[in-house]
């Protein structure tokens, strides 16, 4: 299995589903919001949104609080600390995959530079190697 | 190399990250979708501008007593609270019933605002009182035996100690690192990664150049253009003599205001093209309109300050902000009807 496939295989499946990914990304960017806000921003229908939220709540990623604003019922939603941690790990894994691709590009460019340097007899071949990036993200 | 770069957007993670980034930026981008920020800031500028007019309208007897003199400072207090209170009210009664409630992580709390205002006042006094004290001490030394000055020196000294203590205490609480805006990309890692590839270095250079142009080049150009316009019109100075500090401060004020407007409407301006016209009015309006509005000079000793920050310029800028915010709010209400109330 190559590195990219391995990275995809290790992604959190609860978050990786497109609908839930939208919900979690929005919740990660705000302190809290209500059901109407999510409905509007994600453009999902009420049934789908409820079902996704139930799955996220079941995984312990989202906290759902039913309150009243005046006489109007309000459903407040916020990401829990485990939810934040899971989203951070998911985000970092995507970043790491992107960086691996950049690393490949860098390798290609370095190989080109090396061949050019050998041809020209310069010191360009002794550039610092690409550092081990974001090791925590693979954990 | 070029083939590799072209294939980059096809990597699934790149697409996912782009979607995440777009989604995470939406709450911050929609903060001013209802024009509430413009209404708040416009009201603050209108309040600041109206202070001189109110001072002229109030009778002398109001200023004579400590118990009534606070009336003259009401606009200043309103100006302090308007950028906080008006957006809150608009969001609570107009925006949230339509779009749903949302709390952003960097929203300022009321207690933070009060602390910030007290800190600002304490800092101002801490910086200005030493000058007063030095002057008084020098006068007392030159007039040896004048005991009446000693009382004032002790009082000002105590005030300085209290203000400085308050400024240091509150400063540690108020000046805190703001949470960074949420982003899907890990900027440090991407920066490091890009810096390793030759093409990436080119991208980084382009990004650095764009940032430099945005934050240094454009403000300098706008400031220069306003300066030139004011120099050309001259009428804004109310007298024929060219007063350079006034020109400098005014051009900085007008240019900063226009840039703030542009930043506050970064996303909305794409939807509402008429805001470009408002921006032009904001740049040219104070220069053209302000000289036509007279302002009273109640205290001649305040003249240098009034020349630097003429109240009519504040009024014109405040009015433009307020009208722009009002128009945005009306359009927002028209395009976002209240959702139907569901019966159980």
C-alpha cells in the first residue's frame, strides 16, 4: 500500500463523510451555533442534518443542548474536546498527505537540481534535505 | 515538474482541504453580512463628531457643576459602546432569527470592552500626567514658598500612581493573544514544505510580495492620494496657510477609514457592487463636503486638536458608514425572510 492510500485508510470515517465533514468544519470554526444556522450553512435537509448530528453525538464529537430562547425552542450545538481533537488529527492527516505530495515534488526538483549541478559543477547539490514533517500527524 | 504541479489539485486531500478551508472561513466572512459592523462604527463616528456641537449647545451652567458636566461626555461613552452594542442588538433581533444563532470564538464580551475602555483611559492619564507634574514641579521650584501648588502636585502624583497601577493591572488582562482564525491548512508546515521546492519558493516570493503590497503599498498609495487631494483643495483647512500636521493626520485618518471599510466589506463588496461607490465617497466626501459644514469652537485651547480631527470630517465619515450599513441591513432583510414557524 503506498503512503497516500495508507493515509486515506487511516482517516477518521466518522468525520470523513462529506456531510459530517462540513458540519464538523463549521463547528470547529465557531464557539457554538444552533440547528437553524447549520441547516442554512450546510444546505442539508433537516432529516439528513439530524441523522449526521446523531452520529457525531454518538461518537462523542458533538454536544447537543436543547434550550429555549424566550418561548422558542433552540438546539445549541458545539464541538466537544474529543471532537476538536479528532478534527485536528483529521486535518493534520490531510496536511501530512499534501506535504508528502510536496515532498515528491521536492524530490523531483532536487533530482533535477542535482543533475544540473553535476553538469555545471556547482555546489547546488548540497542543499539541505527535506525534513521529516509532521510526524505526529501519522500517529 | 510542471506536470507534477498540475496534478496537485487532483490529489483528494487537496480537494478536501480546500473544502474544509472554505467551510471554516464562512462564519468569519458572514460577520458583516447584515451591515451591523458598519452601523456600529458609523454611530461611533457620529457620536465623536457630535461632541463639539453638543458642547456648544450646552449652557455654561452645565459645565460649572461636577454633577451635570457628565452630560457633555455622553456621546463619548456612546461612541465607546456603539461598535459593541449595535451589532449585538442587530444580530439578536434581526439576523439570528433569520440565519440562526452563532457565537464566534473572538467575539468580545461586555466585561472585556469595559476593561479595555478603563485601560485606555488609565493609559492616557498615565502618559499625560507626568508632563503636568513636571510642569508643576518646575513652577513650584521657580516660585519658592508657594504652598498652594504642593497640594496639586501631591494630588496629581497620587492620580499618576493609581492610573499607572490600573493600566499595568488591566493591560495584562486586556492585551492577550487573540485566537488565530480557524484554518484547515497548517501554515507552518505548508510554508516549510513549499520552501524546499524551487517552484514552491517562487510561490512564496509571490505571496510575500502580495502581502507587502496589500499592507504597505496600497495604504501608502491611498494615503498619498488623499494627501495630494487635500493639498490641492486646501479649503479643508479653513485658512489659506498650509498646516502640514493637519494635512498629514487628516489624510491618514481618511485613508485608514477607507481601508477599514474595504476590509470590513471584503466579501460583501463582491455581492453589493454599489459599495465601491460608497468607498469612493468615503475617500473624497470628507474633503469635498466637510468644509461646507461649520463647527463651533467652544474652547480656543482645543483648536489645535480640532484642526487635526475636525468634527465635521468625523460626521461625514460616520454618516457614510451608517447609511451604507443601513442599506446593507435593508437588503439583508429583503433577501432573508424569516423562516416559517413550525406548529408541533
